[in-house]
């Protein structure tokens, strides 16, 4: 390979390793190696592209996303990618340890700078604690000494008792329900 061709190759395809290995296929002793490497790179590039596409597709291909114009969809994609870059800036990694189900999906920090950033985020969240969480048990249970319900006054209870007694007396004085004749107690035993 000449120096001029190498500069041209690097300036046009500096981010595509497949093109570099395709250029190396010209050497007789590198043909087999280059074809294996190209095959592996195509599989990896295809897989990475599919994963990126599928993760964006969830957002872009929703019912709401189908009604968006191309400009709004492009803006949404840029925002989505910006969030991903912010996670990279915070040095957050996906949890690869799936042994403990409670740890799944947790973000892991891999550098001291990431630890400091996550510590600051936790301090900010702790400062936003609602006031009710700072109450003591004495305050929470101070109302337990107070009666929960007011008892009705004795006069109301007596009036209700009198009404219930009158209803019971009226029910006793009523005749039989099936239309039978009521026999008095003195008529029952006389012959």
C-alpha cells in the first residue's frame, strides 16, 4: 500500500474498520485473516445497529410517535441520544450481575469521579425529603390519647331506647300474621 493511498483511506473511512480490512484483502497472505475479520465485524456492527435501532424504536414507533412529523421525531431522537450521553457522562454502567434479582437494573459507578457525582445527586435527593418523614413517634402517636369518637349524649340514648320499646310493644299487641284467631289466656283453660 502506498503512503498516499493510506492517507486517502484514513481520511475517508477512519471510523469504518471493515473498509480497512477490505483494503488489506489485496495481500495474498492476509486474505483468509481479512475475510474472517470482515465477517466478525459485519456481525458485530449489525448486532450493535439492531440494538440501537430497537431501543429507539420503542420510543419512535409508539402510537404517539406515529403521529409526529419528521422534524419532531428528529428532535425526540436527539433528546433520547442526549440522555444516553448524560448517563455516559455520569459514568453509569448497566448492572451485569444478574445473580441477585434485587440488583438487576441498578446503575454501577466505575470511577472515583462517578462516585463523587452520584454522591452529589444523592445529597440533593436527601435535601428534598418531605417534612412528614422528619416527625417523631411521639408526634405521630400523640393523638392516640384523645378519644377517637364522641359518644352520643345520654338524652339521645334514652329517647332512642323509649322509641325501640314502643316498637316492641306494638309488635306484641299486633294480631297473628296468618289470619288465625287469637285465643286469650283465660279462654284456653276453661271447659
